[in-house]
């Protein structure tokens, strides 16, 4: 699911705003103090840690200001760390999943029941996805497929045969069937090689861009994939289909994502965001 793959954040991993190092924040930067030693002595540091243009004289003022602000952040952080730790006041414990005052997530029966439903629903969805994607339409790494290029900027359609080079099987889960794009939905991504160039394959026009009724192929894909991304080439059939039997481990994989989900979200929030409804539907699909 989207938010799980991003490590639980809505944004990309944070970086130091001064040196751009992803392994620390600006308040812990070790490069800023080194540069500040030069600025204090009215010298320009010999190396720009973040952007090359800082080495140009016209940007020295910007570089100096950034370094000064970072040093202020470092000093305030160090002063705060030196203060004695305040004792935390005891608070009444409650379950973060169901809200009960009588237990916590660790022994919440409702959470365990929902988690079991998630496992079942995801396994059912993966079986159906494999049936549609691999067994019926031959989408797997190494297969040859027919593609059709449609351009809105020029007339004519170009047909070609492409080789599938990548499918994000490891990330596919039941929230691919979630029409609501956001923290949970996951996009099907299929890369193909067309005349030596890597292209993303599209299986149907998304709802927002559709001008005609969906074809049988589009209807079939939409039962399991609400978003197949955007690409210059549309899937137009399979050339070879030597699909192998489904590996049982793939069906039951991805449980870690649901374990993480129930630890980070309450049942009421999952219900409000349509997750419970999706799980309830797919747990009963055979």
C-alpha cells in the first residue's frame, strides 16, 4: 500500500536542509559548523555541500545566510538537549485500535479479527489479480505483448510488439482495487521494452480521461486494478503466454504491511477511509 511503501510518511524521506544528507536533520549537521568556521573569519568555504552555484560570488550571501540559520538551529537543539528531561505524567491507557479503556492494541481481539480478515482479503485479491494479469493476459517478466501507441498530438496509431521487463508484483495488494487514490491505493506498474526503449504500459484510460464506454478488457482489469498508471502505449493483447502456476507464497506475502497498518490506524479511521469496506468485500471473494 502506498503509505507503507513510503515508510509511513506522506512525503519523501527528509534530508538535511543545509547539506542535503538524508541521514540526519539540519540540527545535527556536521558540515555547517565546519563551514561556519570559514564564515566567522570572513572566508568563503572551499566546498559547497548542497548546491554548486553557492560557489559563485553572487550566491555567497545566500550561502552565508543558510549556514547562519543552520548554526542557530544546531545551537538551540544542543541547548535543549542539555536540559534535564521532564518527567512524563502518567495517563490512562486505552486501545489505539478500537478505543476500549480495558485493553491496549497488544491484546485487542477486534484488531486480531480485522487483521485475519485483511490476510484473507489480500490473498483472495492476489489470486484474482494473478488470474487476470498472468493467466489470462500473459503479463509477466519475459512475455511478449502487443501494444498500441496512441498520441493526442498526432494522427495515426502505431502497433508494436514489446517485451515485458518489469512488473511490481512485490507491491501489489488488495488496495489496488481501491478507487480512492491516497495513502492506501497502489498502482499497477508494468514496464515494457519497445524498440529498445523502456516504456510504461497502460491497460485502460482512467476514469478522469475516459470519453467512451469501457471495453470488456478494461472492465476486467478494473475489477482488480483501479489505476494502471499512464503510458504512451496501451496493452493490445498477448503474443506468448507461458504462465507458470501461482507460487503459493506470493498469495500470502505482504502481511507485514497489514501488521503495520493496524498499529498505525484506528478501526474508525480505517472505516471512514473506506478500508474496512474494501476488506469486507474481498474477504468474501472466492
